[in-house]
C-alpha cells in the first residue's frame, strides 16, 4: 500500500498490475488482514486479503513473472488439497486458511 492509500484502492491497483483484472474499488468486501510481519533493517510486510466477485470467464495474466509463478482460481478446499499434496503455498495464505474467523 502507498502512504494513506485506502485498502480498496490498493487492492484494485495491485490486482490490475499483477493479473490484468480490472476490479472496481466498490466491489471489494471487507478485508481480513494477516499481519505476518517480516522485519529486517529496512522492511516490514503486512499482507492484507480482500475478496470480490469476478466473472466465471475472467482471464488472469501473470504480469510479474519475475515475482510470481502464476495465478489460478481455487476454493479453500482446493488450496488445502494442494498443500496436502506437498505444494508450497504463500505463508500468509497458509495462515489465512487456518484462521477459523475467516468466512469463505
């Protein structure tokens, strides 16, 4: 997030930058934040998850292949199955999957 940037603005901007999907800021539902901070001399990360609906035929691009192996749509159960089969998931996503307060 940029300084003082609203979460919905950031979510729309980052989604466009990373996937090519255009999501209106008003489409985002209340986010659930995972504060998995990694701190070193210069950095502190907080991952914020936000949800929205997209069309069934939405085409997702990997616009940052140097940072991301790829994108796919998956359900919670699908993600848990992938992890159980040995696939390594993004740490904040693993934490989100195990948080009982999140409504899927």
